[in-house]
C-alpha cells in the first residue's frame, strides 16, 4: 500500500471514529456546524440521518436543553390552547368567537415558534442543507410568535376602535412578512450576522410601541393597564429583549469558554426567557379578557365584520 493510500485510509479511520462518537469537540465538527466558538465541546457530529438526529434525544449534548425546553413548551402550548378553547367562551355570556380567534392567533404563534425551534435544534446536525432549512423554520417561527402575541393585545387594547385594530393588524402582518423574507436570506444565518438577527427581531417586537403610545393618548394609562394588561405586556417585552441581548452577546460562555457547553449557555438562557415571556403574555391576555367581559353588556368588537358568518357569532 502506497503512502498516499495509507494517508487516505488513516483520514477515513479518523472520520469514522468521529462519526461513531456521540459528541465531539469544536475542532472536529464540519465548518458549516461552527457558529459559537465559545462552546468548545458537546457537539453532535454530522449524521446525514434523521433517525440518528432524533436518537440524540436519548443522550446529553450541547443542544439538549435547546431541544427539550421548546419541545416541552410546544406540548404545553397545545394543551393550554385546547383547555382554553373549552373554557374561554363559556366563561362569560358576552364572550364570542372573536375572543377564540384572537387567542388562537397567540397559540398558533407560540406553538409554531416553539415547535419550529425544537425541530431545528433536533435536526441541526443532519447536514448543511437540512440545517439551513431548519434554521429558516426557526427564524420564521420567531416572526409567528411576535405576530401571534401582537394580534390579541391590539384586539383587547382597542376593543372600542375596530378600524384601529385592523390598521395595526395590517401593520404587524406587513412588518412580519418583511422580516420573514429577510430572515430566510442565506447570509442572514451566518455567525457575523448574529447581532443583526437579534436586533431585527427586537425591532419587530418594539413596533408594538406605536399602538401602545396611541392607546395611552386615546384612553389613558389606567384604562390601558386594564384593557391591554399593559404591565404584563411590558414585562413580556423585557424578557424578550433581555433574551435577545444575551443571545447576541454570547454571555456567559464568552467569559468562560468551555464551562457552559452543556448547561447555561446564552442560547439556552434565551430559550428559557422566550418561554417566560410567552407565559407572561398569556397571563396578561387572560387578565385583559376578564376585564373586558367582566364589565358586562359587552358587544362584539365587530372587527371581523365582512368575514364568514361562523367567525362573527
């Protein structure tokens, strides 16, 4: 056997060894897998197999927390949506399918976001092409989450102004569509665009400032705190922004490379804060729902006038 063949054989043996190990180091993963060099170990090698990627649910690696945090969140979101479907409308005689529709937007957004995120992190080691596709799902899911949170908040905050509701719904839908288009561009997923990714999603979320300020002008702070559960909405926004800042700064792993490979990395903290923000927002929506219908003699907003009859009942 020639020297060249021996070198090739040795390289193949090394590659095979890497593929057989459950987790490998930063220097051993493919270039397309390298995103955060402060995470130095716990990587799953390229699998080229959905079965192998899914099998990684059975052992600990540096994506375990990212996967399970949002997988469990997805399951909870689905269960909560079913429970609330059977309790929202009967809760008050004045409740209508408009309430169900706007809450459905919230649960669609949260379920899509968390489900797409868990899926991406699970299959991210499959191959370059599959990872890119999953990454696009992840980013689009964030857009759905922001959009789905915006819809019911505007509905309850402007329940006496259906024209304004439609206007602000159109605004967030347009901004969301534009954000999604940018998010799926190839260069957007590269490491150097990490701060811009965080900033863009934060900017989309901060667009809610426009209707909030408008509502404060029209109705006053006391009414907005009740009708929109404003304090809960602000708390939710702070959780999202804090998570985005930590994600972009890569803290704490930047301060101690290798120490937070499996537990406590910035991306994991971001995931937990997303769950916290979603739970906070849902609490606020339920308070806004109770305030609106607890007053009695509440008429439908009429925001769906012109929509199918079943949606206006």
